[in-house]
C-alpha cells in the first residue's frame, strides 16, 4: 500500500474542487491570480521551510495553518459553484434603485443586514469612494459626446447607474463586503457595471460580469493599496537572495510596503516552483515614469526557454 489519496477516492462534488485547486494544466505559466495550481503555492507558504518542498518537518501548527487556508479557498470555490440565494428586496435612495439581495450559503442573517445597512445608509466616505470608482469607469469626459453634461453633482452622477443586484459572500472579517451589479444605460449600455465594496472602499468598477468576490486576491491587493499609507516604505532586494541577489546598493530599491509584500509573495511562489525543478531563472525589472516616480515592478521566471511565471505589480498609489 502506498498510502495515496487519488482522484477516484474523492466524491464527485469534491473532485470539482480538487480538479481546480490541484490543476496542473497551466500551459507553462504560473501567475498569482491565475486559478491553477494554487495548492503548490499554499503548501509552500504555510507548511514548508525556505528552499525545501518535499522533506519538511511535520508540526500540528503547520497543519492547521494549511488546513485553514484550504478551507478558505474551498469556501470561495463553493460560492462560485453553488451560486447565491435570494434573500431580500431593498431600495437604495443614493442610486434610486430597487435591488435584490442575494447571499452565499452560510452567510448569517446578521451579516446580511449589516451589509444592507452599510449600503442603504452610506457614510460620506463610502459615497465619495463610490463616486470616484464609478467616475473612473465612466471616463466622464466622453459623456459629453452622448449629450450628457460633464458637470454632474455627485448624487446626480451616481444615478446614471442602476444597481439591481447585491451579492454577499462569506465574510473573512467582520467588515461589510459585497458586490453590486446593474445597468448603466448612458455609460455602458452593453455590458453594465459591477464593483466590489469592502468596508468604506469601493474597489475598481468593471463590467457587470467581471466583478469578483471582495475577498479574492486581486481585490485584496487593491484594498491593501487603499488602506496602507503611501509613506510606509521598505527597502527590498530586486533579485532575492534565494536567486543569487545580494543586499547591495545596486540590487536594492525602496518601495511602498504593500508593493514590498506583493513582491515577496511572488518571490515565494517562484521559489515554490524552483524547488520542484531545476534550471529556473528569475528576472525582475523596476520601472519608473518620466518624472522618476515608481511605475511598477515586472517579475518573471523561466525554465529554459519556457516562461513559467509572470506578474506585473503596478504602483496604484495616485
């Protein structure tokens, strides 16, 4: 007996998750936001010691860290698979819209009501954040071509959008978080709009079907940019030590803390790949604007001529 847990040992419902989470068909490209081979990254992050993937000491502390992460990922996956159940109908005076509230299985009535109260009685901070996100999406200067004035008051502008659906996901903290979706006939009549809200921050507005779970990695990254102070700076190695870099002047750069954390996460994921195969090369380029402001960091890794990781960390501070 080789003590393996194989696909055939798992229920059909369980296989839909493991086929996604343990998926190795990535066409040779690994990205932090790419929904493939997530387990490798999570296992290395929560269970392994740097540079070691297969031969690591077992502790219950490591086990429970990894267990908690797998359960969190499974909850996110289940919400996608199982969808949302209609809970209530509400009215938003801010948008002058009737909205259907839907929630994922397991979301408490208390949390649903908290999110409803947060959206239907928004504070000034949230109103300003919604306006800013929706205005950016609308590219307001183009509205004049369609017979609309550029000089909207905030409340009049917001009523160009007609949200008709609120989706509430299983929370990962006690702060309110949800997605709103709807029509925007004068702005985007074909695709509509959608955006995630977390606390008093309206994240980037996208097309209706593209708005994602507020707790997803891409939304969490934007949330960190909106909550970490720009002035919190850290010095980091451009090429990390595990790939031959040294903490010398020509290999260090000072960046906002949130960018430093995102780069460190990318570096660990490339390291997780590198300890499983040979010949992995690492490259990192720091890009600046014409005015010498940090524009972003491009990180890539290759195995021979095959690219196996690529991510661009944009400086989203304004």
